[in-house]
C-alpha cells in the first residue's frame, strides 16, 4: 500500500494529451472521418468498440472507460501473479511493476488506447503456459488491438526465450506469430468491408517529413529517452546483461541483442518514444518481475536490498514531443 501511495504521489494520474481528438474518433468508429495519415487511430478497435456501448458518451465517460479498463487489467494481473508466485512473493512483483516506466506512462495517458492494449497483453501473458491454440487466440487478440506494438512485444519474448522459460512458461513461436497476423488480417478485412479510411502508423511517419522531425528531436534528448526506457529497472537490467555475457552462448547473445535493437528502434521511430518503449516491453518486464520475485523469500527481504531502494527512489520520466511531461500530484 505504501508503494502504491508513493507511486501515485510522485507520478500523479493525468488525462492523455489531445483527448479531444481521440474521443470523436472512438464515437464514430469505424467510419470516423480522419485523414489517411491518421488512419492508424482506427486500428486500435477494442476501446472504440467498448465506448460505443456506453449509454451516455462524452469526454468524461471516455476517460472513465479507460480508467476502468486499466483497473481491470491491473486486477487480472494481480490475481494471476498471486496464483503463480504465492502471496509471499507476489507483492515483490507488484512493487517492481508499480515502479516500472509502464505504470508512469499509463497513469499519465489515461484515455489513450494503451489501456485496452495492456488488457490484451495481460491475456497474452496468461496464455504463455497454455497450449498452442490458447496462445494463438491470445495473440490474435493483441494483433487485432495493436498489431505493431504486439508484434514487437512478441518478437522480444521469442528472441529471449530464457526470460519466459526461467519462470516456467513456454511461448510457442508459430501459434503466436500466426495469431498476431490473423488478428491484424481480421481487423483489416472488417475495416475494408465497411469502407473505413485506410492508413497506418508508417504512413503517418512518412507524411510531411515527420520521421525527420522525430529523429531530430530524439537526438536532442537521447539520454533522457535512454533513462526513461527502463528508469530504476536499469539497476536490474545491467547486472542481468553482465550475467548473460558470462553464461549465454553467442547465438543467445545475438538474439538478445536483436531483441534490444528492435525494441529500442520501435521507440525511436515513433513520436511517443517513452510510451512505445514501455508498451512494447510490457510482457518482457512482467516476466522479469516474476524472475526478480523468485529470488527473494518475501517483500521485507526484497526491500532490504540496495537495488530495491534504488528502484523506489529512481525518478520516472515520460516524454511528450521530446519534452518531459509534468508529473506528481498537484494541490490547489
């Protein structure tokens, strides 16, 4: 509870930037009138589908819907981790995830479609110790919701199989990859059938020299982006990388390096670097949190370590247009 209060105080919940642009798109989905460069906003459908079931739609209802979705995802993840780790170790994983960049991102972007992507990712994580058909179905769900982020997230998990296997899970590459592609294909077939605007995130990045603008901004704040990618979790990631260099084979190291490159590139080429880096690494971070929790007997033992206090005190950073967002609760 103390960790939760600390996270809320230093991070502070906030409504996403440009809410007034996204709410009308969700209200009129899938026939929203958007330019092709913003056609990607039609390709995150779970939120709009849920929003159209709201009896009294409006900006406040839109934000509340996404807040409820975040709470639902958190509750599902909480129960699942408790079942996997037990009541003594599960709080360790809760603390790691609460203090990870993903929590700061989600709390500062309430109303963004990430809430429904996280809910789908939680379903995906729950499938990783199940059979191929369950993993296929979960991957189809994440592919249907956000194909680009889901594909990167899956590639990271598949290129570093030790991360999942060390906590008793077996990701199945073929069902997962076919599933994420099937989810995307189903969405595009539906949107084409109803006459929705075409477009993608790639089209957005290639419009009006947007990619050049983004990369120029990245260079100016590269150290901040690097820190925000992991925040206090660097205290665990760096020793883990050093251990891998000593014990992994060259093939394993090459695959891990490829995963890191793909992950970081996915954030660099996007306009929302911190957000995308946190989202695409979410399944891997949850697996890492489980791995960390298994090292300790209980939460008191965990919080007595220097790494834990470094994680607790490390400042989170969330960027918007290459500038840090103001965070923390404000009074008055």
